């Protein structure tokens, strides 16, 4: 579950390109292309941009049955300005209708992995809907993965949004967040401070620190994973695809779900899960796409 935007990518060379985007969308496209049964809960307009996005998702193997195509308003737009490090700085343009997510949503159960995050999961305009859905997925025993993906552009709203972030963390089985996310939300520096900030809220954390590697913290494990040294073409979608890679690995090992939750995952399996996350993120960083290519895995 997450927002959908049309990403307009502007490089420092002046070149411009457009592609469907949004944090959860980037990840679910990679899941669909990897052969994982993928269902997207989102919304975009009944306009040309929305048609382009819908076709892109379906061609990537993503089921859009639970996408709300609103008849008024326009599909959201994100301008992504790439700096010299190929990191993106965003400006968003939104024209939503008064009625949001005006569809019947699916039932998520213990055989399912439910990924939610970014601004969409805390937007107060739809919070009653998203909160109820997350609560029901939690009660039904689904594996819930929350990626805060909290950008500096929303720092001025932090005081208002933080209670919703905390609620989302409390309902999750696993938090996957970046050093930037935790610094923006909690003012932390490094994985240990991030773990201290959430360990009483959620018992499992995967902390990504860009070129500095990946850290795993659970009630019984504390591990570090190196990442390869690369020259990125673009970092858009890197974190989203790290999460997608983790889900692919979990689905491979537990195709019928994780009825007993993350506690069933042992140390060796975590190694595989994190390794897949790193592979997916690395592929995306080495391409101009926001998701892995078809047939990569």
C-alpha cells in the first residue's frame, strides 16, 4: 500500500525523463517482475498519466484490482532532481479529489506479506482508512513490513505526523528504514541509536546506511553486512528495491506465509534475506530504472 506518482527525473546534465514512481510502487513492480504474486493498493487518476501507470504496473505483473482510479483531480506528479551524487531531491505536486481510496479493500491474512510506508501511510487525509486496514492486517496475522521513508521535505509536519509513524511501527512485524529516515524522525545517528528508539515498539529492525552497509537488530541477533562499492547511475528506488529483495527471499523460503512471524527466521535465513535486498538495490542503482528489470531473478 502506497502512493503513486509520475516521476519526472531531471539530471544535472539537463536531460529529462518520466516514469511511474512512488516508494511502494517501485518495490511492487520488482516483486511482480520477479514472479511474486503482487497486489497494489493505491490511487491515481482516470487521466493519461494514470493510464500510463496502470499499463506499466500490469505489464510488470502487478494486479491493480485494488487501485482507486479517481474521476476528478489529477494523477500526482513528482519532480526528482538528481545531484552530482545521483541522489534525488523531490518536489511533489498533488491534486487529489475529496473522496480518497473510495473502493472496497481486500482482506489480508496470515499467508500474506503486507508492505506499507512512505508519506501515504501517515497522510492525515486518508489516515482513518489506512490505519484501520493496517490494524486488520495485524489482527489477521499477516507479516507486516513498514518502511517509513520519511523525507526532509516533510520535516515541517513531523510533530503532527509522528504519532501516526509510531502507530505504524507498533503494528509492524519488521521495520526497514534508512539512516536518513531515523535521523529525520528520531534525531538518531547510527543503527544502535535507531534500535534504541524503536526496540520497545517493534522487535525487528533492518537499518540501511547507504554505502556504509546494512545492520540487522532483533531480540536475539545483531549483525552487519557490507555492500559493494559501485558508481551509481541513479539512487532512485534503491531503498524500495532493497525491501523488495527481502520480500522475494522471504517468499522463496516461506511461500505459504510466516504464520509464526519473524521469530521463525534464523540467522542463516537472515543472511539470505539481506543479501537479496542488497542485490536488488545494487541493480537499480546501476540502471536508470526505478525497479529491477524483467527476468532478473
